[in-house]
C-alpha cells in the first residue's frame, strides 16, 4: 500500500523469464530435434512435456527474486539429464549403452520421470505457501555459526589425515594420475579393499574441503583475534595445496570436483544476493551444457584430441548421460523381478556391515548393470528409479514431494540469513545444492557415506547462534531497529 514503508517486494523480470523460457523450452529442444531424424511416439510425446516442465522451472529459478541454490541444482540436472538428453535418445532410438527396452518400458520411464517432477513442484509450492511460518528445526540449524576453535581443530585434523592416509592411497603422485590408472592400480594392489580405499579417499577429500571453506569464512572479531589471524594465514596456503592435491579434477570424479569449486564460489558473500546469483547460475548452466561433455579429458590414459560434436550426438553416445537409460533398465527390472521395498533400508543403514546383515540390499547401480548384462558395474541409478523400485509410483511421489518441500524451505531460509557470514546456511546450502547432481544421479548406496560426511562435518564445527562468540568487550550492541529486524542472534561476531 502507498505510504507504508517496507511493503515493496522485488518483482520478477518477466522479459528475462520470457527470454530464458524461449531458449530452454523452444530453441534448444528444436536445435536438438532439427539435427535428428525424429521418430515420434507416445514416449517422445511425454518427453516433450518433461522438457517443457523442466525448462520452464529452470527459467523461473534463473529469474527468481531469491537465490535458490537447491532449486537450481535440482532443475539443472532434471533439464539436462532427464529433459534434453532423453529427447535426443527417444527421437533417434539411440542410447549411450547397449541395453535396449521396448516402447512400453520407454513410455513408463517418461511417466516415472514426470511424476517425480510434478511431486517436486507440488512440494515446493506447498513450502512456498507456508514460507511465512517459522521452522522449529531447519531455521535454528541453518542459523548455526562457525566456531573458530572447532574450525582450527578441523584444519589440524585434515592435515593429520593427509599425512596418515596419502601414503596408503599411493602417494602424492597417485592424485595426479588419470582415474582409469588410479582405479587399475588400486584394484591390482588391493582387489578386496576397494570399498575401504574409497572411504579413505573420501575421508581425505571431504574434511580438507570443509576445512578450507570454514577457514575462509570463520567470523572475524573486532579485537583479540591476533592469534586467529596468524593461524589463518599459516593454514590457508597449506589447505589450498591440500585441496589442489586431493580434490583436483584429474583423479577425482568431475561431479565432486565441481561441487568443491562451486561451493567455494557460491558461498562468497558477493554471490548470495539474487542478482549476482542469477548471473553465476546462468554461467554454470552454460558450462554444464557446453563444457561438461568434454571435461572427461583426464579420465583415461590415452587422451585423444578433443572432437567437438553436436549436443544431440553427445547425448546419444556419451555414457555420462545414461541417467534416462538407467531408469529404463530399472523399469524393465521391475517388470521382471517386481518391487523390492526392503531396498529402501539400504541407504539409511549403509554403515551396517554385510557380515552382520547377510540380506543387506545390493547397490541399485550394480543390480541394474547385472540385469543389463554389463561387465562394468560402476553405474548410476537415478533417484527416480531407486524410489520406483521400492514401491512404484507412490514411493516416487512421496520422496520427491518431500524433497521439493524441504529444498524450497532451505532456499527461503538461506535467503533470510544471506547477510550473515559464517552461518551454516551460507556454507552448507551451496555445497549440498551442487552435490545434488551426484545425489540425483545415484546410486544412493554409493554416495550416502560421502553425503553423511558432507553434512555432518559443518554441523560439528558450528554452534548455536545464541551462544556468545566474543569476549564482552569485543561485542557492540546493534541499533534497536536492526535488532528488531533480525529474528536470530548473530553471536556477537563482527561479520
């Protein structure tokens, strides 16, 4: 209402929304189909709906008046891996892997994908409707602030783990080998210890990543932090060197290396605002579409010259885009073997050894690889097919509805806390937002261990926002208007 201060709300740029929608919903799909001899059918018709849905949703995120990191990660994956890539596959009946399904399974696959997307959109809409209400769990959790003492302990632990674990991984040189050479060397050295080596690698990578992020963002005090400043300058180059070693894109999966880089960038204060976030997100989307297909240059020992091909050819020949085909394989698996509700217990109980649980569910990616007859079993199992294998469409709708609601709630809370440095919202949300691409691609059994580390470590190095973080002499009272505007305590640190 005119005359009342503070009632004006930011308005979405409808011209920008129209331009993004034109590009994502019309131009890119037409460009892909134009280069192909399309074969129209029921599955392709539903897939066109999926492309429109994901493209429009991604356009909304890229023009939103709030920085929606969680929403961006989800819709980027859905648009590229389950929108454009399957459009090319279904139009040509060409797939990156050998296992093929009939038209009925392909049609059911498109319905599974769209059901999950609709449930996610509905959950997000419900969360938006309830956004004015406070959260008794998420809000205090995301408002937690970094504890300098705990951050320094984590830095020391990360460096100690490096000293202890790097020799067991083959030494420093092993981190600069191609992934193919590293995997072959690991299999030859310890054929039965692959899982242990993988967990040791994650125990190196994740603490090193969080130690660097936390050290950069630990709150600075107005007085009495000379020792902290000195330790920061001492530890910072060591942690940069450590991360360049254990989290480099040569030996690490590209999705994880990308998560490390993007989390560092998007946790910066200048990228928390909506306008800067929109520019950054647009750049990430462009890189994923244009650069990602060629980012496997370091995966193999024999590196051939980079050959630039069309997007359509990349989608139908590159195994990195096998998500839709893996969902098709899972639909065919269910037709043959039926649903397996007990498999839902596997991810939350991943830490239970098989010796203590003989009937522990197998990794879904391995199950699908065996069903398809592949000799190579380290394959993805997107979240859509994992949930479908549990109980069909009801489990898909329930899981994605919950993910949509929680994801939107987290984005909204991060927006409210965006001006406060050193909060869990500022650090964990960007990391999880981009790690979503790994989570959505699956399989859950393969990534739930690293995911637990990714989430638990930042919680352990933070403390409740209401707890005093400064000596009494170092903290200054905030103006009354500012105190009234803040719903959560800043902990007394100058940020």
